[in-house]
C-alpha cells in the first residue's frame, strides 16, 4: 500500500473551531477518539470560534501564533485539524508551523490505512488515499514548482508536479481495474445467493456502535472487535440461521461517521454494495450515546449517498448492559411491525427478540398453523425443528405428529412443495 505512516506514537496538537456559519459542526470528543485510534497522543488542544475559515491558514494570525507556541511547548510532531483544509491552507500551515498538518479527511484515511487487512480493503484504502493526495501534490513539491528547464532540458514541457499527477492518475486507473475484478466476483456471489433466495442482512451504523460484537454474537465468526473507531474495515459475510425463517447471510460492514469523506464512499463502493443490495438493514445504535440522534442522522446521510435509503431498516439499540435497570424489549409501530430492538450484543440479552423481529420483517407473511405429519415424515419434522419453526408438538395414538408451526411463507413453500400435510 502507498503512503504508509510510522507505527510509533506521535505527540499531537488538536485544533477545533466552532464555525458559526456552519449548521452541522464537528465534535471535539470525536476528534480525540480519532486521534487516539490513529496511534497518536493528544498533548494539547487549540479551540476557538469563527464565522468562517480564514482563506490562508483557516485560523487567524493570533490563533496561529498560539498554535505555534503550543507545538513548541509540547514538542508536538503533528497537528490535527477537526475540519477539511484545502491544499493551500495545508501548505501554508506546514510552512509556518514547520510540522506535519493533517485535516479530518486525512486523519480518517490514515486510520483506514492502518486497519485494512484484506487485499480488497487495502486496494480500497489506497484508491482513497490517491484520490485525496492527487489535489495536494503541490504541498510536497514547492521546491520544484517550476518548469524543468535549462539547456537541453526544455523538450518535455512538463513540470515535476504534472509528472507526479500523471503517475498517480495511472496508479488510480490500475487500482480501479483490480477493484473492478473484485466487484465482478461480488456480483457473481450475489447472483448465486439471490438464486437460492437466501436473504442478505447488512449491519450498518456509526463507528464503534457495536456492529462487530453483534455480528460475532449472531454468527460466532470471531471478527475483530475493539472499543475504538473503525475497528472493522473489511466486509465479512457469514451464513447463519434465524428461527422460523431459515438461512440468511449476514454482512458486517465498515462503520459510518459524520461527514464520511467522499473519497472513502467512492473507494468502498464494492463493499458498500452489500448494503445497498441488502434485503434488510440492521442499524446498530449505541443507545446511551449523548449524540445518538445526530449519529443516526449521519448514518441516514451516508445511506442516502450510497443509494441504500430505500432498503427496509430495523434499528438495534445496543449496549443496554451499560445502564442498570434497562431490559431487552421489542418496539413496534402502529401497525404492529417491529421497528426497534433493545439488546446487549456483549451479554446476548435480547438476541432472541432480534431474531424474532428479523423473522417478521423478512418473512413477508408468517404462517401460523397446525399440521399433521406421518411417522414416516421424520426428516421433515427434523427440518422444521432445525429452523425453530415448531412451537408445540403432540403425538397421537398412531405415532403421528400434530405440530403447531410458525414459519415464513418462503420457507413453508420450500419445505412443503412436494409434501402432503
């Protein structure tokens, strides 16, 4: 992967300004979490308020001097801005402060570069980094920002910057070709799954809401989980069963974040297609997060951007174990349809309610009926038990089975197609 960062910790100064002209400003606590997740060590924070960013340095001259003093006093090696900087602002700040300056987008890309494990994930992160740096090459080549010239060197008519932009563009094309192969493979897998009528459920939600913990709880997949932002980047698919519904495929995807960089949305298109093509989305929410509503809105914004806003959605309010006295429950709308499940993916409390809600949302129609099976139909009875469809059973004097079943219409048609009950 290109643009590897050092693995050692770096002392960092954080810069966070409240911009009164912006309705949806960033959160300082989230910046602190991002910086910590990147492996850097926050040693000081510069805060302030402006109506809008200054064109040259983003911050004013007085705050710029204050920032330089914080860097010197704390022996900081990097400055993280909780905002998006344009290439000119980055270049001016690095020249003035004589240290590395990283904006919010660059920080998130940096974390993604560290977390990606699979071949596909690394390609996606590299593509995002290339796209981000393409417009920022000038900051690294100020000493070559002139025509290559002199006697015998005037033929090419190409600056060093232009040469590197061309090289990056060629690399972008190469990575895109390789990712296109991945997309075709995913498309083939998706078609195979659709032919078998196996529903796809995709976990979505704000980063660190507990998606991977829930994924492991439902599938026992052993996916990496940690109390940090973007612990999981690589999409993981696992087949599991839902009582009364049968086989499903569950997808664990990358966590969303407020103002997710456009480069990442574009680069992770292949992975995010699992979300837009899903039969049901489980939106995992940290139910006791002080910014729960804002983070739900941020997830909705990303779903809209990736054309997944029309996919049926079931909210999963996770982490009820962190609030004593809170119990698992299933919320329904005015029509009786499940809309929200309160549970703990860590302890497993409420998982059976989630399975019930998924079954109801995906079934289209649930069949509740009493059936009679002959003693010779033991295989069918075993299949019904294996998917949790039997709620009550009685055996008559002839050894036949009277069963009360609750099963999805799809699963019923599949099992009883050639049976007489």
